[in-house]
């Protein structure tokens, strides 16, 4: 495990090279206007990610909720090591954590050797972190970007997906839900979140970058991400609605309680409004348990100065959820480490694990028939532009060895019905499948 300390020289995210932009069709070409004069190169964050993948370089591409800017971080070949995510000790980069991470030391950190941002007005910015323009890998990457910018590709459609049939999966999942309800009724826990997978042969023409772009358009309120981890041979694509820890430049900390799920469409296929949502006792209680969990975390560290807003109905693509927002001014309470402390306390939240945490976690590990890996873990940019935004890795798929694995889960309480819980996971799988 790599240790980052406060004494480590922080890579500067605020010094960047602004570029004049030329548009050629769908290609944005940047020409440096700075003293350092980087070589002219056609750059988009998307083509930069594709070039990194082609070269076997770790890379993260993302778009924050309710924003238009696309962001890219590339690591030019340094080993992607495991480290605990202590926000104030880390340089600029992108954090990735698995679901099972008991002491936090299993998190991965992609340190930023290069950062590219494309804004709404097509203003392309390149920010460098100690990797000179003469760096051999960087120069090869730039050449690859240029090559890819000139190429075209054919994308797949939903009809191209060939799913691997698992006849026993529904029965196994529903039996597990029934076992969970029995354990809850016996007093072993209050809630547990159970999940399942859906596997498909990756279509020949599937393009992860195009899928990312489609998700950005379809889900403007989600954190959309595309992460390549070469040492694992995995790509993770997702559009998650759930903030875990957010810390902005002004020191405002945010987290959310998000739970309860129903279709955003009526029986006749009409899109519903938030006011038309009708929540059951089971769904209201499921979300309330997550809210109580967050408040208990605040109490553990004696933070009382938080603002609570909600619950309210929010629409996330084809689904509706109940959400409560929590905000703390870390400067006002003089607690600059709140983001890191709450991250350690919150993960995994009761929205993806259950309550109490440890009995629920044990039940999951004993009954789920697959390893979650990064699903229901967290990921996001750390200290990029003096801000950190970490999200629960939901509504995601993993690409590995020519196979795509989708993940979906639901919160189980004493009022849960096995068949309804299965149907909820089917709805959640459609969040990605209906778009990519």
C-alpha cells in the first residue's frame, strides 16, 4: 500500500494551459497559446481516454451531475497502488474503492499525470502535473490521440447484446430475499441490500466512449464515469445518482440519503412527475433507515451543525427515488477533515449494505453468489480544482475478457416481497441497457 502524506509535494491543479480551439467537424483541435508551447494536437477528453486504453494506461473520464464539462485524468505508467483515501493528504487524481474495504486500504488511486477538461463553450484546458512535454509516454499518447481523432467507428445497438442465460438466477435471488426477510423478522438485522448480475457477450462494435457520451445525454443528473484499470484488465462504465462525499472549494461538505425505488413511468408508458410518485411504507422506511444511518455518523463525531433537506422524490432516468440532502460548512465548524472522516464512517452505507452494517455485510457475503468487486463501492475525482466528488458506484457495468457484467440491487426490509425485488433489479439494469 502506498502512503501519501501531508508533506508530499502537492501537484498543482490550478496551473493550466489555456488553449485556442478550432472545430473541425466533431473534432476539437487545441493550439497552445502559452509560453511553454505544447505541440498542436487534436484533443477531446473522450479521445484521450481511448488513447490511454489503447496504450494500457490507467485513465478516468467523467461528467459531474448537472454539468456539461467532460473531464479526463491519465496516469502515464506509474503503478496504480492501493491506498487509504484521506482527501487532505492526496494529490490530484481519481479514487476507486471496492465494496468490501474494511479498513479503507483496498482503495485504488489514479494519480493525475495529465488532466483535460472540455467545457460547454468548447474551451479546452490542459493541466499538467510534473510530466514534461518531452516525457516519452506522454508524446506517444498525444500521437495516439491524433490518430484516433481521425478514425471512425461503428457502434452497437441494444439488439446486439447477447445475454448469458441463467435459468436458476431468479429463483436463487428470490430465495435469498425470503431468507433475508426471515433474518430481519428474527431480529438479526433491520435491512440488507441484496444484488445480482446480468451478463452478456460484449457486442463486436461496442464502443465504451460512445456509450459514455450517450449516458451523459440520457442522465443529466447522474455522475457518469468511464474508468480503465489496466492492471485488472477491467473497464467500468456507470451513471450513478448517489453522492457519497462531496467537498467543494468553499469547504461545503455534502452527502445524500438515497433509497426507495419505483418506475418513473406509468403502466401505459407515460413519464410521471415527482408529484405523482406514490411511496409505500416499505420504501419510506427503507430510505429513513439510510437517513438515520447518516445522522448516527454525524453524532459519532459530534457534528450537530448540519442542514437536512428532504426527503423528496427525485427522478433518475427511468426510476424514481426518495432523497434527503445533508450539508455542512466545514469552515464554520473548523473541521477540514470532515470529508475523510465521514467517508470512512459512511462506506459502505446502508443504501448498499444494510443496518446494522456488520450483520448485513456478513449476510451479503454468505448469500450473494458473486463478488461485488467495485460495484457499490465508490469512485470519483479527488482534489481536482480544489474539489472532491465521490459517488457510490451504482447503475454500472464491468467490461472484462469480452464480457459485460451489469449489476443491480435493492434494499430488503421485513415488508419486502421476493418477486417485486427481482422486478426492481430488472428495472435498474435497464438504466444502462436502454441507452448503451
